[in-house]
């Protein structure tokens, strides 16, 4: 794919994510997709399960693409995610709070399928907005 085709592919993928369209998401994830996370690697089905749990807790999850760059098979994205905490999430009872957080990601696309995925979310700021991390901790980091 050309860089512009790769960007369009990713925008369509993000549209599917924003719509919560699991069928369209799974259609572009390779059956052998690997997600690299903080706690190791996850396969396609594990990622689908994790994302399903996140989507239940934050049903209005929406990604806004800020910037995309392509290098061969790799696409790099800077996005802003917004959502509202509607159900329990990892032991944190629903707060009803709106959250806005930065996300950086990289996907490798081969033959029209995502075969690798990495992302980094500003988790400390995310948890702070849910009330799980005190403001004082964030200001201590900046001092």
C-alpha cells in the first residue's frame, strides 16, 4: 500500500473502533496479530476481549487522530481518546467522569491486515481523571 492508502486503511480502522464495530475490527486484524503491551504480548482474541471490557466500562470511547506517519509497513499515530466512565473498570467503580487522554500507537500492516500493534496511553493522567490517582501526585512529578 502507498502511504496514503495506509493512512486511509488506518482511518477506516479507527472509524470501526469509534463505532464499536467488532466485526469490522476483527476483519482487519490478522488472525496471528500480536499486541505488545506493558505486561507482555497478547494475541488477537485476547486483545478483542480486553477491548470489549474497556468498551463496556467506557461505551462512548472515541479516538481523534491528531497525526499519522508511515514508514514502509509501519504506521505511527498520535491520537486523543475521550470517553465516559459508565461501568466498573479494573476495580474502580463507575464515576460518570469524562476522560480525555493522549495515545500513541504503531501498527504494522501486511497484505491489508494489522499484524502487530503497540500503543502507549497516558495511564497516570487517565487514572487521575477517574479519581484513582491524586492531583498531588501529578504535580509532584512536574516539580
